[in-house]
C-alpha cells in the first residue's frame, strides 16, 4: 500500500481509538482532548522529520540517511537510492571522461580545444610537443598570444570556411613542418588538429630530387648516344667502316651505362619494396666470397692484386638472401677496384667477431675519401667526384644498394678512409645471421 495512505489510515485509526479511550476515561473532554492531540502530535512529528531531512541534506556527502518509520522511511529510502544512483552515474561519467582523455592522448596527432575566445582549454601531449607549448603553463592562455605567425591567425579566422589545412612553421618549434586543421564544434569551441609532417616533407623533397637526379643521369649518356649515332649516320658516305664502327661502339658504351643505371634503380626499388629476406636461406660464405673475388678480378683485368682472407678454413654460413648479399659484397669489391690505381692491393676478408657475429670487409690502398664525405656516401647519387665516378663506370647507387641490403640483414656498414691512403668498408652481421659451416 502507498505509505502516505497507510500513514493517514494509521493516524485516523489512532485518533478514533484514542478519542474512544478518552471518552471512556474522561467523557466528552477526554474525547475532544484525544481527537485533537493525536493529529497534533502526528503533525509535530512531520516537522521533526522535515528538520532531520534538512540537517541531512546539508551534512557532508556520504552521511547516512536518518532512520525513520512509516512514510518517512519511504522518503529516506528513496533519497538514499537516488544518492547511490547519482554517485554511480558520476563515477561512470568520470570513468568515461578519463577513457576519452586517454584515447585523445594516445592519438598520433596533436589535439587542442579552444573556447570562443581562442583560449586553450585542453591539449594532448602531441599538440604540446608539435607546437612547442607547455600543458602546465599554457592551458588558459590565448593561442594567438603563443603562436603569433600571421598566417596562423588568419587561418583561425577561417574556421567555418572549410579551407584546406594550413602548412605552418612556427618559431616555437623551429625545424618542424606542421599541418594544422580546424573544426568548430559545440558552443563556439574549436578543435585544432596538428600533425608533424617534417618527415613527409623530407620524403617528398627526396622523391623530387631523386626523379631530377635520375632524369639528369639518363640525359647525359642519352645525349652522347644520340650524338655518336648521328655522327655515324652523317659519316656513312665518306668515313671508313672502322670509323663508323668506332662511333657505334662509343654509342653502345653509353647505352650500356644507361642499362647499368636502370638495373641499379630496379635493384634499389625492389630492396625498398620487397619483403625482407627469409632467415632460412643458408648462404655458403666460402662460395660467395670466391665468386665476389672472381668478379672483382674480372673488373680489374689484372691491374690489381686481389687477396681473399678468412679467419678460419671453414667460413660460416650466412642466413639471408644470396642474391642481395652477392650484390652488396660485389659492389664494395667493385668500388675498391674502381677507386684504386693499378698495382694497388685489395683485400677481401671475412672474420668472426667476439659477440658471435661476423664481418665482411674490403680494404684497398686507393684514392681514399675525405672525412666530410663519409656520412653521405650511402645517399643515392652521392659521389665525391662526379666525373671520376662516371669515368669509372659508376652509377652513384652502389653504396645505397649496399646500405639497404645490410639493413635488411640487420647488419651495419662502417667506413674508415683517408685520402691518398685507401679505404676500408666493413659490413658487420649479428650472431643470429651466422651458422657454423663447412668449406666446400
Ligand atoms: P659510384 O657508382 O659512383 O661508385 P657508389 O654509391 O658505389 O657510387 O659510391 C659513392 C661514392 O663513394 C663514389 O662515387 C666514390 O666517390 C666513393 N667511393 C666508394 N667506394 C670508394 C672507395 N673504395 N674508395 C674511394 N672512394 C670510394
């Protein structure tokens, strides 16, 4: 039954019983006294309960609800249930908020919330790092007081105009290229997204430079080829067969250079895009080293002394890609031949290291390389002396290929060189790529 109705019925019942008892004890006066005093007592009890309720509502959160009976018991129970429920809802909301905050922190992009006055309300760590700001001091500051670049301020004015993202370089974080995007949302607030695109821009520049380099590298031999072919055509009537053959041979030589360049480009491209070599392919180093030595001797045509040294009679097995390793080792040996004067000694060497790994090195007594060039040698098309490289039949891609192959085998390249004295290029392989092997 409804507790109010139950309480009302109880009062009526008590009043009737009390009045009857009063009339039985003290006649009419007793009846009137009881009929008035019982509802009055009940009425006063209500004030007392209201007083307890007020005291409870002003008490600290978590104070237990007062105990009561009858309708007030139902009131206090309902209040207690509501209190419990709202603290559950609050806890849930705090949890959700925390989850949302963590998700926003984990975003790979910088996120910032600006209010209608462009004051920073919140930002994640990426935004802090990209824009060179500090969460501890800059929250609550106006973004336009911190990032003052005019193009940024203009861009903020265009928040509702659906404009393309802004590329920005800010003095607060020099050297970083940023991409800023804005989106307005509830109550005039603006969401500012910031992404660090320095690396992407570098890649785009590298790609542009690469295309320009390739075109340039192909253009020169192509022009020379056309020149020789045209000269041969012009000379058809009056030049000797030998002269014409000479022009055509020179044209063929240039064509071969272009072919070599394209082969290197294809190798480089497959090294960049193909899956890394499997660990399963066992490469017999003994055979590979002999092959590389033979190739170097072929290139040298007897002009150099080429020596192969191994620290044991049974060089180990290298786990990796035979094709890639041969290309890297042959490139190093080929460079030693091409950049060493006739009569120079070139040593190809395999030796184990103390960690259980091993290394292949090529030492020459050639022209050597000045220290400032060494860090850039593995860049595509980087040459110390462009003319000399071209005369030596180089494409400028050899060491870039070596670097990629070694990276794919978790190996490192070390270059030690001194101008006029010679160079040593060493590739060090980690222990997990080496297995005991036998000379066959
Ligand atoms: P290239 O086809 O021009 O030889 P690489 O990438 O193989 O291209 O080498 C880059 C540059 O490094 C070469 O142009 C040359 O200047 C220098 N270089 C490489 N190996 C040697 C070496 N053994 N001795 C001297 N210079 C070298």
